[in-house]
């Protein structure tokens, strides 16, 4: 799909069993870092609270307390991540808050094995370097060098692949994506004619519509959806001027009629391009003419 | 798949659209006809996202499934006929959300655990003969080397064993002191200290085990080295007690939890070795694929190791303080070991579940 890089977001296309590819926005590394940070914060706080409760209530003998605390410290590491991602279908608490989740790369459902594998690797990628980093002061020079090399490798790996997978993701075959959010905006081609059908103010001839392609149409759609731009906005006027010049539209657009013109043009252009597309001619952008002459020569 | 909701919806939407339908764009008409459907699906998906599929009734779940397929259908048609970016973006995100709800894991945690215990882990262990051999070999070689080195020069002990682990049990300590560490009957305070020490050992062991497993990715060399090193500590430790004539006692003392704990370390090493072997000898697969394939069994080995560690910690923290008689210690330790062997060799032999399904 051509939208795979919209909004500067990386997109992972993947094919569910139904066979229709869907795109997910790949979560940014900053968001993932934030989620990880929140998780560590929550688990630490929870451990401290439980430890305080255990110590102060004092229902258990002292030897059992120590054991319990250590078990707790073990449980809030890898097991916490595994269990929460199993229960919430690929989300930990931190991921829920930051709005990201884990999905299976191959389009099937997320398997327990994948969740376990990717979180076991977390030990190598996050916890072990963290504890090494904490003891930097007590280590010899070459140990510090080793620590920084380790950190470097772990940090670099997600940057080396297009889908921002860390080592655990690669092994488990998972992907971290933004939670999709859906908002259905109104159809511009429907709302416009309601007002305009009474008196079609502008008439577009086929040669007017032969200039632009899909890219320009969708850029115009973005402009029209931008509610901050009112009719007398200079940018709108400039766009109208550019369009009329490019498509050689003879009639002058009266001041105040610019938005109506753009709406009408959008509708006519979309109708034209869509009917072309239905017959197999997709015009990607305004350079389509060069591509078409190439194709003709081939025929 | 058509469950009769279409007719009703379509009628209503055509009435809504009214006469304007005729001069609408084909793609706009497409959208008007199906929008009600999408909104219904959207509402169902939102509810399922909040409360899980359990929040939906029987009919609603059925509608969710069929609505999902219809939305998928709409998406693929919309990509062909429509240039309305908002519409395609909406459908894409709606389908993605519905996909995540429809293809959510459908197993309970309990079912998952019991399946893992009944077939998954034993079968994975039986498939890992060579890695297990490597793991135990590393440990035994390490122990033998540690023992021999200590025999030749006791000061090796200080090289191998980190001071916080030795906890005053050094070659310079008296035989009486060493004996008292084995039979922690010196009163309440001492046993508390011992419990704290065993708690420390547990956390030490878990991090070691996880490291041994995960570092196996690097051609399994770090796994081997770490396991070997653990063996070294063990060998030196044993040699120190044996020198003072406490060989039998320390053997019993180590056996009660060590059989489980050391086996856990060796098994973690085996898991690491599987990962390492995948990188080293990927066969006809690519390295990434081989790693992914081997990871199935390796992860099960890691889970087993973690499980055994928890059991070992329990034995170490509770039973070892209660049972002071060396013979009972030996019986319990090796009895538990026998239980592990029996479970791992006999479990999941039914053969009813095919290998793929177990994953």
C-alpha cells in the first residue's frame, strides 16, 4: 500500500488468515522504552509495597520472609511480563498505558511460546545490562568495556531492521505495534454535493481532470479536512490559483468561492480517477503521463 | 456466513440515502451501503476490547466473527475502488482491531500450564538428548576440574568462589566450623542467617540460569563456560569439605537441593546449547529460521529449569533446615531427582497429540 509511510510512521504489513493485508504502525522505540520504564517502575513499587506489608504484619517466620521476598523479586521479572502479555493479549501494564502491543509477525494469533521467548530474552537485553550498569563503579576497566559493548549490541539491533525488532522479537517472531485507533471521517464527496447539486458552480472537462493523480487528490483531501483553513485563508487561495493554472481552467474563481471550487474539484477528480482505476489505470501522481507513454511504446 | 442481518441493514441504509444515491460516486455509495455494518462491528469490537470476548453474548460473538470477515471484504474492495483515504484508513484500523479481538488467545492459563506439564516439557526434554549431554558434560567437567585443582592447590578456591558465596566457608576455616554450616543447628539466629543466605543463593542462581540460557544464542559458548564455572565452584567446594573429612556429610547436604538445582543449571545450559546449535549448525534453514525453530524446545527447557529452581529453593529454604540426618537428606534429594527423571522420561508418552499441536 502506498500509505505505508504516512505520518512518518513505519508500517508493518502483515497478512491475517483472511488474506487481506492489514498495516500496523510500528511502535516507535521511544514509546517502547517508555512502556518498559513504566513496567519496571510498577513492578518495583509493587514489590516494595508487598515487602513492607510482609515485614510489618509479621505473620510469617523470618526465614520464610526472606524466601518469599526473593521469590517475589524473581516473579516480578520475566514471569510478570510473560503472564501479563498472555492475559492481555500482548500487553503489559506499561504497554497498555502507552498504547502499544505485541503481535505475531506471520498474521496468526500470538502464541504462548512467542510471549515466553521474547520475554526470556529481555533478561539479556534489559535486566542483565541494567544490573551491570548499576555496578559500573566496582568493575575493572575491561569489564566496563564489555558492559558497554553489550549495551551497544542490544541497543543497535532494533535499529538494524526495518521493523524495529529487538533480539527477543526476532527469535520469537513478534512485532511491537501501536494500538490501532479508528475514526471514521465524513465522506467529502458526499457532503459537498448536498450543497452544490442545486447549482453546479463549476464544470470540469475531462482534460481538466487528466492532470493530477492519486497523490495530489489525497493531498487535497487532507487540506479540505483541515478545519483550521477557512475560505479566505491565503493558503487556500494559493492552492486554488495553482490548480487552475495547472489544469488550465479558464473561468475565474470568484473570491469567497474557493472552498466550493476545491470541493467540487475534489469530487470530480475523484470520480474520474476512480472510474479510471476501476478499468485498471491507476494514476499514482501527476507524473503519470511519462509512465503512460512508456507503456504505450511497449504496446 | 450470511446470517440475515444484511437485508435489514441494507434496506435501512438505502432508505437513509434516499434519492441522492443516484448521483453519488460509486465509492461513496459503497460506503453508504456498508457504513451501518462497520459501525456495528466497531461497537462490538470496542466492547470486546474493554471487557474481553466474554463480555459479549452468543449472538454478538457470531456477529463479531461475520462482521470481521465482511469488514475485511470491504477493505479489499475499498482498496480497489475508492480513493477516499479516510475511508481506507478507517477500514484498515477497524479490521486490525477486529483481527486482534477475533484472533486473541483462546486458552486459559490453567489449560496452558497443564498442557505444558503433561506433554510439552517432557517431550521437549526427550528431543534434546545432545544438548542435555552438553549441559551435564559442562557441569561434570567443571566439577572434576575444580576438584582436581583444589587437590593440587587449595588457594584455587579463592580464585573460583566469589567471597559472598563462600560466606566464611574457606579452606582456612576449621573442620568444626564447616560442620556447623552443614548442620545448621546452632540456634534460631544462625538458621535465620542461613535462610537469608539460601535466599541470596536462589536469586543468584536464577540470574545465572537465565543468563546461561539466553547467552546460548552466542554459539552456546557462554552457556558452556558459565556452566563449567558453576561446576568449578561446586568441585572446589566439595573438595574443601572432603579434605576436612566431611565428604559424606557435604554430599548429603548438597544432594538434598543440589540434585534439583544443579540439574536445573545443566538443563538451562542445554536450552542455551539448543539455541547455540541452531546458530552454529542451521542445516538447510536460514539461521533466523533455525533459531526460531529450536527456540520452541529451548524455551520449554528454560521453563523447566526455572520450575526446578523454585522447587530447589523451597527444599533449600525449608526442608534442609528441618532435616539434619545425612541419610534422609540423601534419600530426599535423590528421591526428588528420581521424580524428575520419571516425569521427564514417562510424561506425555500418550502419543495422541501430534507434535505440531503441542506447540
